C-alpha cells in the first residue's frame, strides 16, 4: 500500500502510543522459563521420573545456558519480567515499522516536490498557450514547440505513474548479497531521474547485507539506472551526440533536438562510459569468435570478394600519454599517438565502366590506439564475424608499412595482399624528385612498369640512375627498397584482370570520417582511454551495430 501525506497524523499518533508503552516497561529479563525432568535410579534398579524443576534458559553468545531456580516462590516474578521483555521487543518492532513508514513519507514528499525550474516550465506552457490563442496571426513553429513541451510534461507524469505501478506489482524476489547471504530492506531512498521526457521522481528500496554490510538498489538494477541519474534513453542520446561532435557542441545539440539540459562534461563522461561498455561487448564477442574459429559449422561459401583493409592515423594526445615516445616533430618529440583503423567490406558487382564496385552498406569498422599485435587480433575477429571463413576470395589492402605484412602473415595467410597503388605512385614520384628535383614527375615508362606489376624491371631501370651525391643516393635506395619489399603485393595487372580493388581508398576515407572528423580537430588533446572510448563508439555506430550493442545490454 502506498501511503500519502494524509496518513501522517495517524502514524504520529501510533508513534506516541508506542512510546508510552515503552516507558511503562522497566524490569526486563532475557531468556525463557522451561521445566526439567530428571530420571533417577532407585536402589532396586528401576527408574523413576522426578520433577518438574523450573529452569531459566538464555542464550549467551553462541551458547545456551540453563540455570535451575531453587525457590519456586520466585517463579511468578521471573515470569513477569520475561513477559515484559517480550512486550518490549514487540513495541520496538512497532516503533521501527512506524518509523520506516514516516521516513518513506518524508522521502516521497522531498522527491515529488517539483524543482523551481519545472514549476516555471509548467507555468510557462500555460502562459504561452494563452498568449498564442489570443494572437490573430498564426505561428506554426510556436504551436509546435508549445505542444512538444506540453507533451513532454504530460509524458513525464505518465512515466512516473508507470514506474510506481511497476514497483507495486513486480514480483518480490529474494535479494541475495554477492557473499551469499539474504539481504534485508533498509527503508527507501529517492532520486530524480533525467529522462527523455524531463525530470521524473523515483523512490526505491535499499537492501543491505547484515554480515558484510554491502548494499544494493534492486530496482535500479532492473531498470538499468545503477549509480546514475540519467535514464537509459538519455544516456543513449548522450553517447551518440558525444561521439558525433565535440562535447560542448553535443550538449547544445541535445538541448536543441531533444530538449535536454546537460553539461558538456557530463556528455563526455557518459559517452566515454558507454564507449567502454562497447569495448567490453566487443572484447567478449571477440573471445567467442576466436574460440569458434575453424569449427566447420557453416560450410556455405559466399561468392562476394571479401576485402580487409587497414591503416593508421595520428590522434593528438595529452603530454603525459607521450612520455618516452619518439615522433615526427622537428625536435624528435611526438604530439600524437597512432590510432589504427580496420575495415571489412565486400564486392560482387562492377560499375558501368567495368570497375569493381563496393557492396553498398557492407563496410564495417574496428579501431583503437593499441599495439599492432592487439589490433591484428581485433581485425581478425571482425573478419571472422563478417564471414572470413566462408569467403571464396579474400583480399587485404594496405599501404605496405612493415607491420602490415606481419598482420597479413599471422591472420590472413590465405589472402591476396595488395599494396595500395596510389601509395606506390607516391613513392615513384618521390624517386623521381630525389633524382631530378622538386618539380620532377616519374617517367611514363616507370608508371607503365608499375601498373603492369613489373617491379623487377622498375627497380633495375631506376637503380641505374642512382645519383652520385651520397645522401640522395641513400634516400633513393630507401625508396627502391620499398618497391623491393612490396613487389609480391604489386602485381597490379593481374589484380585488374581479376577485377580486384587496387586502392586502399575505403580505409583512408574511414580514417578521415571515423577518426579525423571527431578526434583530430584543432585544440584537442585526448587521453588514450578517452580517445579509445569515443573510437569504439564511432566504429560501432558507423558499422550500424549500435542498436545491437544497446539491445545486448538489457537483460
Ligand atoms: Zn554480504
């Protein structure tokens, strides 16, 4: 039964009565009276029962101690004292019960009190409605915003009722402590929730474990609002907004689009928290995928060409994240940490000119600031999830950096590894510039050999043109090494023939949209932890998986 403030006087009266009863109880004795019979052995060997003898029994710590009362005349006195003790316990129990009910009333009143801001809002809606109704000329937008405000206020009221109804009718479960003990209710506590409909009052029971004193709010757990005053709907919006735009901008967007007033640093905190949850979700999924890999459960193959591509880009980070790292700054220091981004997509068809065409909406992303070893596993798991083991043709597109080869050899040994043609062009231009100066372009023949995949010939021919000047000679040899190291991944004529993509444009565009647009704006200095949380969120959203993640977290 839910009590209202009307119950207040009756509860106070009960309280007074109980206190009076308490003051009348003076002589108290713990324990109880029992009777003892003894079996006595007679001289002839037969046994006879003697008694009863009165016993006073009481617990002392873990032990039960009994004492025989030798004088039967004292028995009524003992009985009265013990009886008084029972009354005392009953009265105290009653006081606690009435006290809890009074506490509930006080809490409920405090929580249900509308904040001055909300009262103002309600008054504002009424004032505007009157003003708008009196106007001659219509103002469509004003009507819309007025009705939206009114609908939100009404909705918040319904939501409050729904929550209470649920609490009154939800089946009562035994609440267990992690230590295994049953937890007992310790009264109720209230908090204000911010929901997508506005502020809502919420009162729920607090449970505590007597032996270990741990506490829980079971209703908070069931409603997914543990240690937060933001409803799940609001947290989802905050996470999304914070992943899309800088936090100040995100807070402003939430105010404009959803009528939510939250501070920028709260958006940051909640978005990062949800990002970490996404990371944990992905890690668990990765575990499952890696364990299931290789089991011949799904024998179906699919005809699409299966592409895996990855690249890195620098994310500006705080100074303390760079200690001991070398970088590209003039003094050798670093300003950024490399975030690696991987993507998986498929291709079946060709466009009108006969060029390979990516399957629409087939691209998914994974990314993090992490070692290439960890990233390799992350990418491999994503490829497994997308159907790596069912794919007939697997192609890996990279820019030819050294760690690329390691990842391909470790995780995708069956794949055709292609080094991006456009990076190769750049290296070709670099060769020409070292040889003939800043304005130079690569000779047409070099380009032809490259496109034909005749890397041996390219290296032979260019190698004959090494300059005499030693530093230039050295950097030209370095460029030639790039071609030599990547020659097996540069059979471009063959790839064209098979209608493969030969450019890593998809992952490069991904680096800009997934990472650059959110994490590389001027003035940004990320913590690695924060950057990874936002990166996880963005990959999840841009891969079309945010809904899956969100659905997975409710029991
Ligand atoms: Zn416990």
